[in-house]
């Protein structure tokens, strides 16, 4: 709780006094871009570290959905970040990044797709990334086919959640001769809902698991 309070105060100081948004005040502080590569800063104080990565995952959606435009559907903002360790047994979450593609809707700009960060920076050590996470500003909104494409998989896990905090996890098994697995978070457990067979890894097509 102390970490979350510190995060709230920090964000208030950043955006309250200057009257700027997280996108403006956080850039080059909590996230940034070098060429085509997005970086993020860690750890994010809103997320308590844990030796159980699921405990980190369970905190992500409520924290991200507190950010600006995170729930505003077509005019909403996606956020992307990383889950990582420093070799001490605990997992951490990075600050989320809103950087990504922008599309035009009428006279208003909207940003929908965030870019998965390539690297997390933590002054305490050398991070080892386990997973990426990203939000969708709609509900319901599961993991898209583009989210499941083989070419977009970089890490051991991919986590996605929508504005209703429905959480999906993909274990892509990239480069391995076994199907990828798609899970839905139910309470404190993961329910297997589909496989991505080897022949389908490029397209991300899911073969559902029958109940």
C-alpha cells in the first residue's frame, strides 16, 4: 500500500502542478522511444513485487485502468509494459507506455495500439524480461489475432486485459515444437481455453478447448 501511495503522489506531482497528461509528463521519464524501439522504466510503484508472477499480473488491470483514457473505447488509450526480474526471485512490473500508432477519427486524434517495449530500465540491476502486458480500452475485448501472431511474440508470456479486467494469457512457446496455449484468468486460477498449433503460430489462429 505504501508503494501505491507513493505512486499516486508521484503522478499527482508530475501532472497536477504542470497541468499536463501522463503521456506528456511521463515521456522520457517513465517511457520513451529510440528509433523504432520503445523503452520503459521500472519498477512501477503501483504494483507490489512478488515471487509469484500471478500476484503481479492480478494487480495490473486495476492500476492501468486508473490511467487517463484507459477505458474510453474508440477514443481510448492502450498501455503496454513489461514484467521482469532482477535475479533475486521477485517479479516487477514496469511503468506502462502509451506510445504507439495513432489513427484519425473525425476531427479527433485517437491512439489505440501501443507498441510492446523492447527493453526495461531499472537502476538496481540488469532486468530479465518474462512477459509483456497490454490493455484494451473496450469491454469485452479479448486478445486479438494480431496479439497472437508469431512474429509479435518476444517473451515467455503475453498478458492482455480489457476495460472490464478480463485477463488473458498467451504462452506462445515460440521456436518450440509444441502448441501455444491461451488461458483465461478465473479468480486465482488460469483456465486453458485454446491451443495455437504449430501450423497456426504465424497467424495466431486458436483451436478452442472444449469444456
